[in-house]
């Protein structure tokens, strides 16, 4: 498998995980880890409701990498990721 143009390792998806749409998220901050709960807004009974789509638990040590990826993410275009 060839390396990606940005020299990062390829991302394998052996389980065929699906993508889920979320309209927002909530971060639960714990001592050594973070839990990010993604949700979608669902209209109902004249009141908005939120339906959980998926949650992700990651170690606090992963936070700097996540923030770095987000800084070079969709809001800044892919060119911003080049080092």
C-alpha cells in the first residue's frame, strides 16, 4: 500500500465502518480520558430533541493530535495541512 501524499500512514478500514452524520457534540471531560458524544437534532412534539448518534472515548494524551488535525481540517482547506 502506497503512502499518502502528506506522508501519513494509510488508514485501514477492515470492518467497513459506516459514517454517521451529527449536528453537534458534547464533550465529557474525565481525568485521563475524554468522551465525545455526537448527536443530531430531531424535531418532535413541537420541541427539539437530540438523538445520540455515536460516542467516542479517547485518552487525554490524544487531544493534541486531534486539535492539530482540526486546525488543518475542512475550515482551512487541505492545503493548510502541508508541513
